[in-house]
């Protein structure tokens, strides 16, 4: 898999923007990607050194449209912590 196929999008929420001060960044990643692949992708795309990667699988929530029930898509979320003294990821600086 290419690095740009592994990292799908950044997660911008109140909780994730507060974690940026601790050099922790949240991304939605491909569900098949492992921690080592996520680490390599972030290092290659953003040019930073990663200290650790924590991942979690998020099940889809049940939603209803009238009588019809369905689920939102399941996804995988990765919280990437950068090494001490490392530059921040520029994409999150303006948030």
C-alpha cells in the first residue's frame, strides 16, 4: 500500500486539537493497516519521527431513516505521538 492510501484523513475535533499540544495527532487510516505501516506512512508523508502509534477500531453506529435501519461505515483511528523535540505537523498548525 502507498503511504497516501494508508492515511485517509486527519481527525479534527475538540479532543484531538487539545492533544496537539502533547504532540499527539489523530488520523483516520485504512482498516487493514498495522501500526508499523501507519508509522512509516506518517514519517514519509509529513517528514517527522514517530515515537508511538495507538490504534482503535470504531464500529459503525446504527442510524435510522423512517422504518429502515442501517449502519454508518466502520473505521480505524490512529493516534500518532511524535518524538520529543520533533517539529509539529504543519497541517494541524492552523487549526
